[in-house]
């Protein structure tokens, strides 16, 4: 049985990933900031054929990340999916507090979580680290607006690319995956291109086929490579 840990698993892409992995029979560690309000996730945990364990995690809080490690102990994690993120607290204005918060959640938190759970990954069978990033983190195609979000995803890409090179010595594979324009609460009021379920299916397929040749490669949920 595979073990999968997903951050931001209470809604959107994270919830869809938890549902599909649980359906496949994986043991899912579903992390979210406030489990008491995660009704859909609690419903999944109650009804799923595969075991789903809900764990509180505020990715912006180092103490919460340390608590996650204490909860997991030496539990091997086959697939660690850093999915939690925010869209950026200001679309066009550059505001210090919002900018820093966006960077902390989107860029720093996945790196801290990966570092904290390094041994859990290293001692697993599959050893796969996944970052849900964005095409908006592509520097070569950057446009205006959403400055904090774009910068945070570019920083995430750079950090994860580095881990893919250093951690290759331990057999850890790193996926940098753009989910596409997905219909979630993050794009509330807009019409996106794909559903969370369709996106999750594509992401799971890319994770399943991850090899040393594709580790550290920036690609989308369909396997199309994206320019840095």
C-alpha cells in the first residue's frame, strides 16, 4: 500500500487528490489548517475504502510543521505532495506584508516541509516529492500583475529544482507540476478550463510515471514541458 501525504487537502485539487488516491487504496495523510471545518474531507475519511487520516497543519507555521513530524514519527511517506498555497494577497499592488505572506506560504513552506519530512521520504519505497506549482512561475513568459504569486512560484520552482539535484543521491524524485487553470475556490467567480477531478487524474498519472529523467522537470498535468 502506498502512503501519500497531501497539504491543503480540505478542498479543490488537494481534496480531489485525496479522494482519488484513497479510491486506489493508498493510505492518505490529509493535512489542512482547520480540520474542524473540513466537512468534505471528514466525509471522505468516514466513507473511503482506503484509510484517510486528517492531520492539522498550518504550512506557514514552523511549529505546526514540527508538530506534523512528531505525529508522523518514522512513518515512511511514498509521495509527499505540497499542494497548499494562496493566490497572492494583492493582484497588482506590491505590498510588503502580503508579498511576504505569499512567499512564505507558496515558496518557503514546501521547502521546509520537504526538509522536515526528508527521512520519511528517504525511507519509503517510491520516494517522490511533489510541488504543485504554476505556469505563472515561468520567468520567460512572465506578464504583469500577480507579482507576489508569480515570484513565489518561480522561487518554489528554483528551490525544488535544486532539491531534485541534491537528493538524487538518495533516490528521491521531485515533480514540479502545473495543474492548469482549475475550477476551484481560488478562481471563484471565473470559468476555468478543467475540473479539480480531471486535474487530479492528470497529476496522479504524472507522479506515477516520474523517473530520474523527469525529476526536476517543470511540466503540466498532461506532461507538457514548460519553459523556466
